[in-house]
């Protein structure tokens, strides 16, 4: 069944799935010329990014975080769609031999029947276990070794109404576990937009344009510098993918954006350029015209994100 204005499908055992919204999630499972052209555009973009990065001496890697509909189709029930047509599945076929693309769908599906879910039942995001699985795949692809204790770091557990549960009348609560990952890495830089939100205690409202840098001086840290352009599956706070990477590499830059800022990349000159994006955001092909400095001042809506009394312009 579907519920809520953004079409939340209620599946088996209380599992909720986003099927609508501004990114038209179900379009990621349809065929047709328009979708074929979009995926062709992504294939060409990934290859072009990799070539440009290679000219700069940078290793480039793309990962797309699959939708729950792509991973947990066995929990859906009552929704007509074909998970075999998932955008992540088709991109993996197109880029099967390309070193700039890492397929996360196959390992996540392989691990979905484990003792701990890889995605939250009432949220669009992965759990810490799903994120940890993806992180290990990324580290393997980059020829890096995770810290031996990374999966055993302390956790904070709470109950909360999550993003999909919030759209239902009964607002179910879910157990939420978060890693307390930060031990060796220190945040050494924060962009002005995120700093402004944090100063007002509104950092949960910060999204596109958020920018942080972590430095890790531990003896066992991989000596390479990594720049990550990502979204909420990575996050600027060190409890998901960004935190795992910050505890692993000497220096990690996180920029919340689906568009790359090549001037920033050329200035930082990382050893690794990592791109992470949730599958539903494949709906839009990036233009790679992002400006970290401008976004840090203005956010994503073209308005200054500055503290003025008690007001900070919200991210869109």
C-alpha cells in the first residue's frame, strides 16, 4: 500500500519504501528511451571524470548507494515494479570493467539476509552495518586497509521517528544505532555555511554546500589525501562514510554536492577523488559547475547563509 503525500509504500513487517518525491523514485525502475539516455549520460560523465582525474594524477572512484527498493525487494510486497531494472544494476553492467565505478548493489544484496539489516526499516538511509559493508568494498577497491577495530567502535543507540515514518499518520519509531567513530581524526576545517548553522544549533538543517576537512595523524593511517563529494549517506559529521574514511586516511575533505568543483580538486590535489550519491539522485545529470567557496557562503538556494540575529538561511 502507499501512504503519505510523497508515496511511501508500506511493505512486509513494517518496512517502508519511498516511491515518489521530487526525484520520482519509481522512474529509476522504468525503461524507455529517456531513461536509457540518462544512464548513457551518467556512463559518459563517469568516464570523462576519470580521464580528467587521471591527467591530474588522481585515482577516481564512483559509488551509487542503491535504493531500498533495489536491495530489499523481498520486503516490498504489493508494489508493481521490476528491481531487475534498477538504475544501479544497469549502470553496473555498463561500467562493469571500468575502474572508476564500484558496484555496491551486488554486495548489499548478498548481505541483506544477515542478522542485522543494512537499511533502516522506516528511513531511506542505510544502517551503520550497511555503511560499513560499503566502506569495506570501497577500501578494497582503493587498495587500502581498514583499521582493525573500525567495526567495533562504540555505538549510541536511541529510538526516533525516521524520515519515512514521519510521513505516516501513526509515525512509527525505530531503533537507531550510530557509530562514535571519531578517535584519531580531527576536524581541522569547516566551511562558513556549516559553521553558521552550527553556531545556531541548526546543523541538522545543513545540506548541499556543507564542507569539512578531517586530518588523521595516527601512525597507521593511509598516507593518501582523499576528497569526497557526497550526500547524506556520507554526511559531514563523522558517524557514516565520511567518518569511516576520516579514521582511515591521512586527510579527508567532504563536500556535500552531486556536482564536482574541479578548481577545488586541482587546488587540493588529492590522491583519491571519491564520488558518492544515492540512487534516486541519478534523476539529474550533474554539470560539474559547483563552487565550494560560493556554496559555503550562499548554500544551495542562491541566498546568503549567514547568521543574522537568530536567522540562518535554510538549505534547500
